[in-house]
C-alpha cells in the first residue's frame, strides 16, 4: 500500500505531504486545485510516467527543479522511490528499501544500456508495469468506463495481469530457456536435436542412396584404373626400348655436324696455309741474289768510308793552311820595307821573305781555295757512291732478315715450299665445302675426319628402321593415358572419400536417430507441459481465468445491485482469445452499446470494484478513482458513496485494499464512513491541502 507521498515544486504543489492508510482516502476540491497532480506524482516517482506533455512541464512555474517521493509497503517491507527533474530536463532517480539499519539503495537512474533500471526493479516488486497499473488500478478523470471500451484482447491481457497469469510468461520463458539449453546440450553432444528428426531421416536416405550409386561406380573406376595401368606399362616398355635410339639420332646429327664443321675448319686452315706459303714465297724470291752481293757491297762501303775520311782530313788541312796564310797576310800588311830597312830590327835587307810578302800570300790562298773546292767535289762523289752502296747493302740485309724470319736457309727449301703449296691447292679443291656434300669425300681430309665418319656409320646402323614420328605418337599416347589415369585417380579419391563420408554419416545419423527418438519423447512431454501448464491459453491459465472471470462477474453483479441499475447481473466469458462482457436484466440480455452513459459508468465501476477483490491479493493493493461520479445522477452518486463506504470493510479484512477517490463533489461524502478526506484549494502560492 501507499503510505505517503511528498511533492516539492511539482506541478501546482510547492511543498505537499500526504499520509495514507488502509481503506478509502478522498481528495475533494474544485477543478485545478491539484488533486489529479497526486496521480502524476505517484506514477512519476514509481515509473517515470505521467499525463503531462513533457517532463519539464512537471516543474512548478518559477522553480528550477521539482521532485516526487513515494513511500509504500509490500509484504511487510517498506520502500521509497524518488525522482527529480531540473529546468534543463536533467533527471535523477533513486529506489531504496527502508530498514531498521537505514536506507538500502536498490537502483538508481535509468542506464538501461548498462543493465541498470530503477523502473524495472520497481516493476518486479510491484508486479505490474505502468500501463497495466493504469488500466487496473488508476481510473483517470472521465475514463471510468474505459475498461468496458477496451478491445477484447486488451481486456484479456488486463485480466491476465490482475490475476497474475502473466507471471506464467516468466515460467514459460524459463522453461523455453531450459528447453533451449537442453536442445543446445543435445545438439552439442549428438550434433542434432529433436527438431532435426525428419531432416535426419531424409539425410539418412540421401546418404544411403549415394552409397548405392557410388559403390558400383567405384568398382567400374577401379577396373578402368587397372586396365589403364597395364596399358601404360606396355607403352613405357616400348618407349624404354626406343628411347636410346632417340639419343643416338641426336648423336648422329651431332657427329654429322661435327664432321661438316671439321671440314669447313680444315678447308679454312689449308687455305690459310696456302696464303701463308704464297706470302713466304713472295717475300723470299730474289733474296738469295741480294745476299750474294752483300760482302762485296760491305767491302766497297768500307773503302768509300776510308776515301771520304782521307778527303775530309785533306780539306781540314787546307782550311788550316788558309787560316795560317790569312794571319801571315795580316802581318805582311804591317811588315813593309822602308828605305830597304826591316821594320822590326831596322837592319838593312834587300827583300822580305815570301812568307811575309802580300802577293805571295794572296797567290797561295787562291791555290789553297781551289784545292778545297776540288776536295769537296771529290768528297761529294764518294758520299754518293757510299749512299748507293749502303742502299744496296740494306736491301741485302733485309733479304737476309726475311729469309731468317721465314726460316728459309737455302733456295732448296724455298723450292720445296712451292711444291707443297701446289699440292695443297690441288687437294683443297677436292674437299666439298657445302654442308650437304657427300660425307664420304669429307672423310678423306685426314685421319680425324675418318674416325668421325666411322662413328657416323655405326650410329646409322644402330638407328636403322627407327621411326621418330611413331615414337612421338607413342609418347603422346603415354601422356594421354597418364592424364586419364590421373583423372580416374581423382575420381576414385573423390568417390572413395564420398563413400567414406556417407558411411560415416550413416553411422552418425543412425546413432543420432536412436538417441533423438528418446529425446523427442521427452521434448514432447515438455511441450505438453509448456502448452498446457505454462501457456496463457493452456488449461491452467484457462482455469485460472475462468475462476477469475466468475469471481469478478459475481462481485461486479453485487456492486451493480447496490448501484440500483436495471442490470441485475453481468458475466465475463472467454471466447477464443478474447474476453467479452455480457449484461443481463431480469428479462433480457443487454447490449453495452445500448446502455446509457450513467449505466455504462456503473458497469465500469462494478467491474473495477469486482477486480479489486482479486487485486486484494496483488502486491500494491491500490485503486485510484479520479472523478468517478462524472455522468452519474444524484441517486447513483449516493449509491456510489454507499458502495465506497462498504470498501472499508474490505480494507479491514484479511485482504486489505487501499482506495483513493478524487472528486469535486465533497457533499456526497457527508456522514459517510470514509477514513480520511483531504481538501484541496488553490491560492497564489499553489495547491493547499488540508486534512478534514
């Protein structure tokens, strides 16, 4: 039950605290005095929900923040829920248990992404969420008859929540989880679960059919594989016999090429020798004649050298004599007789020595100059002779060097070279130069060519009758059969693996089917329990709803009698997935749509109060009626007050209930047995609440 509520700067309430007890509490006052704000404060504190347009609209005008705090007890435990909101829209919430030791926090805030939700914790303890509580326990102003206007399916959900059948969902979900875990364990152990039984049977049939097809196919492939292996063996033996001939054919071709290359090289070498010999002959011809003149020329050069040296000495002597005479001639110009006296000793002489006579000296100089000219002509003549002899001597010496360079010692050797060169020219003309020429002729070049030719003859003998084209076809046949054999190997491997896997799968599936047969029987029993006991539409839930509907119907009918309507009885019944409401007068069945507004309110109130019988055993045990007298005439209002007064008896029984009535008809509660009445008034500061 709700024990108290505190509002601070919440809607029209500046600072309001209300205490509640079991039984009926009435809020009276004019519209706008803040009565309905108590409902918003209650639902905001518990669930964060309200009837206003936005959270900011909950803050009292002029305030920066507001709060609502609700204290309530369930199963002898006291709890407190408080929520705050500031002008920026920031929210704070805390849900706690009040114990003798102090306040013990249960949850704070709504951080659902972290698995934290104060609202979820409150819903667990109360047993209802906001939507269900709003329909079952909170009748908003003008919505008293909403219960009879709810869709049949929604009304059924409401009944389920009121009598606790929705808790079967928790058990059902738990069982579903257990069933799921069991299936997962079976799937982990066996590889399958009971839902795979039909699939396994189809898979088993598939694998068995695959085995029927694969086993004969494997036998055929094995036989084909053996035949191919034998064919390959025969072909390889033939190839092994002929393979050496392929190598000999290659060698034969190489030997032919070798012989032809040797012939070309031999021709080239002989031609080079012929050219060298011709150059040698050309260089040495006439050299022996030049050599025979060498000694005579050397003697002549030696004699000419001696003559040139003699003439040179003679010319030098003449130059010396001419120089001496010139000195004497210079002196003679100074030695002149004067009065037949010597210019040196002044002795008297008849004449001067001719050596000091100018005339004589001049004549002598002319003579010497003529001798010099004659000697130079003689020297020039000897030089020319020497040059002629030296040239001839150099030719002789060059000839000697040529013979020595060619190692020719005499004319017989040179003659022999000429004869050999003539023979080589004749032989080289006989050697074929073309690669396609007769190898027999080429083999006559020398001993080495003969050896190569004999090797060629032996190789031709060894490969005689061998067909290289047929040999190539034979190898191609081996490659083709080897390729086919590899393909069959792959097919055999694939089909063998397929057979192995199918056999393995058959064993696994057969074993799984045996195990799943037991599992399926067990799961069938679990499904039966699930559908019959834990399902909302199972036999247990149906029985509970039937009992609840009968109880509500009986109690509601009693309240309808007290409300003095023409409706004598109402019956709630379940059809398919819906719950319908049927009203009866003394003579006929009444359609809800045909009832007047006041009669519909009476039916709705009777249903609400009838459901209170069941709510007495729920967690919160609370019902709030906001302006329940709307659309009721004076007589029915009095009947309503009498009914509400009787609710105190329910509150004081073992099934205690708490009722909060909000109305502006204060006069109808005069002289009533209501436990507590709060009067709501509005002034400049906001709502003012006074206990009457």
